[in-house]
């Protein structure tokens, strides 16, 4: 006597494995995307602590991140004072 409930269709097993493989692939893709996003945020935070223009004022408080040392002054939050800008402009136009 054969027990009908014990029979397992091999095609059903293959289908279950295919579905599981697709679910695992979707989960791996999702977590890789999340890791990529958190890495991007961390890089931005490190960039904020850096000093792009070399005037010894960190990027996140530097109001003029493109004004290089020695023009960028701490007392002007990394910006040049107007007299220095005028002198630079005068030197550039003459
Ligand atoms: Ca700076």
C-alpha cells in the first residue's frame, strides 16, 4: 500500500528553491543598497570635518569653502575681509 501524502513532486521542490533564490537575491540587493546609503552619509560627515581650501577652518563652518588660505580668515568664518578682496581684485585688474 502506497501513501499518497508522502509523494513529493520534484517540480514543486525546484519551484520552491527558485522562489527562495529570488527572495534571497532581493534581500541581498536591498541590504547592499542600504549599506551603500549609510556609507555615503558617513563619507559626507567625514567631508564636513575636512578642510577643502586649506584655510584651517573646517568645511562645515567655513562660509567660503572656495576662499583659500591666506585669504580665508577665522574671524570672517573662512571668508576674506573686504579690504583683502578689494586688493586682490585691484591686483588682478591692473
Ligand atoms: Ca576651509
